[in-house]
């Protein structure tokens, strides 16, 4: 019997121990970087020592109408150390604005969640704190509404014809501040506002499936086409604001991989100049150098929670997104698993859906996927319909549901992984195996059974890599 070793990987609501070949290459995350010792003081210092920007006291007057935007909960399945940066940032910023003479009634707080579902005020209490939420009434603390056409401003198009339109508050405020919690390299920078305060007309350009895509990861900022597209859109927004003598003031944070996550870097100023500093810290914390090139087989555990399912439940379409965007698609250089190889992900694949928060997901799952699992075909035939369907627009605006087009964004992440490798989902109970087949993937009862099948096909000496996640880890793969 071939020699094996025991490794622990994420699985559903916890973890499991699996037996993998002795020669398996195991990738583990870097040690956590040290946190900022005094977050409140760091915010205050950043406000008065920004990059490529005037300090806060020179940006406003007692008559200024100020908007403070902040990230929503998605993308952060993990917990952050209390108090949350968004709460600290708003409290310090409001205090410093008060010193400059800006009354509280001139300050508006807006969660820029894009086409993610709006958060209830109770959900916002989980990171802003109840006192702060209650201090701002319904008219001065709310979520961006991408379907409120009266409050959307179209600013033009990029040179390649990509639309740029944002919430009117972004375009018309005397001064806009943005508090950004950057978890991965594809977050932050211009994405925070172009996507976060944008609309379907904007997001369709960057989140659609591209059949000719090279498959380069969005977590490889030097080569990411996604990053380039968003920066082109950001340039349109920048030109519009600068024509009015205004500049966005952003505060970006980078996190370590401790539990709970801690802020390790904080930079403030103009987005274009601030973001490279954030990327430098993310690279140091998350990028893991991989020698020996690609692998025949990649094993990765998948938890049944992500940023999209926060305050809700993890569904199979979100599992598809996790497989495509993270288990396979989060890398630098080249994917961990070679073209034609096998990706084994461990998850129970529960067929659970939250009807209130994910209504369009249900129709996508039950009516569209049985017709075709190809993301490009699905997008071209149904995305516009789902995006503008009245019942889905209403649910997004008034029932805290994800936008009607959102399941397409998630499923689009499976485009490249389907083209490049075979996806096997392991640890799937008999009752859930049809769920995996419905997705167009192959189910296995255990990781060991999947590995045995891979070795039977590729040989006992096939190369195997195990990726330890969900802790922050981006493999940097060299040829």
C-alpha cells in the first residue's frame, strides 16, 4: 500500500483529516504580520498625512456636504478584530470633520455594496456598532441603490466603450471619503467606488464571461485584465471629479491572517497612489512562493461560508464561485494545477438556498442550469432578463436580496476552471451527489476515493498539491 500522511483541510462547517500520498506538496500560509498597535491613532495620523492629497482640515468648510462611503460585509467571511476598522474610521473622521466645523447633519454615511444585497441596519450594527447606527437616521445612513435611477449619474465611457455611472452622492458631494477593507489584491482601489457605487450597466463589463479570457487570476494585479478594466473606469470618474476641483479621499487597510483578522497597514489619500501601498502588504502576507511548477492534482478544502453567505446560508452556486475563483483561480504566475489536470475540492455540497436573500439564484439553479452549464451561453441568453426583471429589482431594492444578475456573476467564475481542468467534489453524501452533477462536476464520497481515482488514471506517482485554506494564501507559481 502506498505511503500516506494525514492533513487537515476545511470542509463545510469545520474541517476533516484526509490521507494524501506521502509525496504530496503542502502549501501553508505565511505567519501573520504584526498588527497596527493603535488603529484609532493610525486613522487620525493618516487623515493629516495623506498620499497625493490635501489633509482633512483643508478639504472641508462648515458648509461642506460630506459623504463617507464604506465597504459592505461580502468578501469577508472571516471575523475582524473588534472594533472594526469601519467603525473606528467613521468615528475618527466625524470627530476631525467636526473640528473643521462640519456639522453632523452635513455628513452622510453610505454602504457601497454594488449589486450585493443591501444590509439591514441591524446587520450594519455588527461592524459599525449600535450607537453609531442609531446616531444616523434612515436618511443619513443607508446602502447604495443601483436601481434608483433618479440618483444615478452617467459619467461617460472608457476608450473601449465601458460605461461609468455612479451614485449621485459620489459625483455631487463636496468631499467624499472612502473606508476600504481590502482582503485580496482584486479588492480596493477604484473598484471600491466604480463597482461599489455602480450599476449593472457598469458591472456587466467587468463581471461578464469572456470566452477568449487567458485565465489570468484577478489576484495577480500585475497581469489581471479585471484590474485594468476597473482602472479605466476609475479614470473616467477621476476626470469628472477633477473637472470640478474634487478628489476622492480613500483610507485603505490591509489585514493579516490571524484569527480574528487584524489591520497591519493603513494608508490614506488618492486611490491611484494609495492602492500600490496596500498591495505591497497583501503580497507580503498572502503570496507564497511555489517551487516545482504546476501539479497534476490539486486538493483544496472549501468551507460552507463565504462573504456572500454572511448572515445567510451557503448555496451550490456560491460553491461554484468558490471553486472557480478561489480554489482554482486565486494564484499568481500560473495555476497550481496544470491544464488537463484534476481539481479535488472537499465540501458536502448542500442543496440549501435562502429564498429571501437569493431569489434569482433559485430560478437560475432550477430552470437555467438544467438547460446548459456554460457561463457564456447562460449570460448571453438570460443575464439582461434577470437584471431587469421587476420582481428581482423590487427584491434588491426593498427586501435585502441580491440583484437579479448576481447568480450570473458567481457562475461566470466557473468558466475558466471548466475549460482547463476536471473538477471533482469530494466528501459528498449520497443524498447530495445529484447537486454536484447538476453543476456539471463529478462527485466522490471522500477525498481518499477521489485521489485513488486520480492515481488510477494518472499513475501512482502523479504530482499532488494540497492547498491549506481558508487562511489567506495566494500561491505564486513559477514554471
